[in-house]
């Protein structure tokens, strides 16, 4: 028997294709049927390929089996059959003979990125809560399992199942169509889609989950879905380019922020030769092309900040620009994290004393980020006070990675570094 | 050289597994089979789908699976050559199905000429 390696993520990739195409065909109310048929297809593959070897064209094999399973399902479900057959006849690729279920020629082989894009808009419908949108996107558009989603969110499978269930109920109840919205609607609907993709990326980038591979997968999936938007004329808009640019800059540091034993390496301690130059170039390209049109989104500003961060050396010019960008960002959309990051930029430019004063004036939750920033600011002017703040942050930190970093800080102050 | 069946018993986990998990499981099992085939001791094997399974009882009553009172049932088997039952057991020990709690691999000798009466 020949040794045959499967393509990594083959099942995950094909799961989303088969599910989305079948769901598009059956209608959103039959989403679960589509999921089940896709899962059954892999079960068949498992029962066959394991013992007989992987077929020469695994994808074609999967599509063939998925079509048979869909056809058998239609034969059993009259209601669905009556709905689907006229639809398929219109497609003219599988005209059904009387009383027979139709053939699904080219059902999956056709360009399905359109279906994926349409499904992205359905999943990111404003009537679905954001956390459910992300869970549903991961399940349907990325082909993740319930356990994997639960792991990424540091929660259990019951919670994720509930979120998915609620989202599916809403999709059914609101009869949300699987389509790219009309021109006049696109801006507001796109906002929701971008917000979800942004969160999906951040979930991977900042998640407290220990599964590094899974986290990078989340980021890559967010980028892939963003590329779907870039690939469609209707949705290839400056805000989308800006978001894509941001995710390129951020993910360029993936290799550099991972230590040999999996610990997180902070920006200033990173070996910049490990930064991915191709992703930085892509980030620059999309940032440049995002700079058209009348709207300045938070993605533009965050991408521009991330762009300055790709220059490792501290120069007054760098921090002046970053500070200005944070000022504008806070006006566009205030967030406590951005406010704290602005203070850090301020300290780089005007010294810790000015930053400490500014920090005392902002309203911020007294969370671990607040205390670790205070610790950072006091580090060179009052090491004792700095240690106290870092210890305060340590007591609030939840993830092991954060605690490690804070402990390293406290140690380095004690050693007088 | 003797012939053995290695019979894998496990729950129908397919519906609960993620696509990634299914693929990983399949790859592991293929690697396991290939390691036996590399010694030229693999004869054949097959998976047994859980759907459309039936059990026919002595009164000719036909029921659908799951199969009576046991939770684990046969998910597949492979047919191998081995020098002894000990070697067949060593093959069985490496079977990925044993990663699941409560799953088993049954090692059964296939009746050969020495059993013929």
C-alpha cells in the first residue's frame, strides 16, 4: 500500500464548500441538513480512504459522494424536492426526468467564492448577535468544529452550541437571504461584516487560548474572508482594503512574537529579522490603495499605526505620527485600549512624567493593562512604585502568557536592568 | 505465519467530530495500516458505516443499530499476517482507535488448515 499524505485542512476546506453550496441550493432554513450531509460525506471518506487509500482526486471523490447523499436526501424529503427541482431545472445543468431526483452536475465545481461571499453577508446579518456571528462564521465559512471554536473562545461546547442554535433560529425566522445586499444597503451591511472579521482576527491575535496553531488559523481565516470581499467588485472598497492592510501588518509578526518554548515575546524584544517582509509589503500596498474615497475608518487609522510599528527604531517622527493617529482614532471610535496605547506613544515622545499626568486624567478601568502601563511609565523614575503596579497587574492577569510577561518585568526591575 | 482479524470497536463518533479531527484520525489510521503493510503483513481491511445498519434477531425481528445493549460496536477491521498472537497484539496496541476511552481492538485468529477436521 502506498503512503499517501492528505492535504492539510482538506476536510475543513471542503466542509465549508459543500455546506455553503448545499445551503445556497436548499435555502437558509435547511442549513443544518447541509451541515449534516457535509459531515456524512467525510464519514464515508473516512470509512473508505482509511483502508483503500486516498483516491487520485480526493476533492472530486468528495463532491461525487456529497452529490449522491444530497440526491438521496431529496428523494426522501418531498417538500425539499418540490422546491429544489424547478430550481435545478432552471440551472439547465441537471434537468430532472419525471419523478426522478435531479443530477447535480458541476454543483461544487463551479466557482463557489460567490456563494461564500453571499453566505458571509447572511452570517453577518445585523439581527444576529456579534458573538453568534463569529461562531457561525467559524462553523459554516471556516469549517471549524464545535470543540475548536470553544477552545478559541476559552469556553465550553454547550455555550458554542447555544450561540450557533440561536443564530440559526434567527436566520430561519428572519428568512435572511443568502445574497450580497443591494447597492444602497451595502455600506451599512458591510460595516457589520468588517466588524465581525476584525473581531475574528483579533480573537486569533490576542486570544488567551494556548493553542497557537488554532489561533494563527483564526487570523488566516479572517484574512481569507476579507480577500473574498476584495475579490468582488461590489465589495472591494477602501474600508475593506484598510482592514486587510491592518491584518497583513499584524500577522507579519507571528513568527517573531513566539519564543522557543511558546511564550509570547513583546514587540520591543522581538527579532525584527523574523518579521514577514512579504506581508509587510502587502500591508503597504493595500494601505496605499485604501487611501481613496471620502470615509476614514478606524481600520485606516489602525493600519496606519500598525504600519509605523513595522519600523522598529524609535524616532521622534515615528512617535509623533503614531500619537496623531491615535488622537484621530479616539475621535472616530473611542476605546479604552486605544486610549492606553496613546498614552504609551505620548511617553515615548514627551517622557513618562507627561504620560503619567495624562493617564491620571483619563477614565479607564483599573484593569491589568492600566496597571502594567503605569508600571512601564514608572520603570525608570521610580522602580519601587513600578514593581507595585506590575504586581497589581499580575494579580489581575488571567492568561498564563500575560502573567509570564509581568513576572519577567518584575524580575528585571529587581535585577536593576 | 498465521492470519488474524483486528476488530475495532468504538462509538459512532462521526457526528461529533470536526472535519479537522476526522481528517487527523483518518491520517493516523492510514499511517498505522501502512506500518503493517510495510512489513508485508497487511492483507485487507474495511470500515463499516454505522448508518443503515440492521440487526436480525433469532425471531427474525429486524432492528436498526445501535446494536442492543452495547455502546461500542464494530467500526471496522483489518486482516493481517502475524508470526504469533503476540505479534498481532503488538499491531493492535498501535491502533489509533484505542485513543478513545472504552474503545477496544479484538484480536481473533482466522481458522486455518490446522483447524480443518
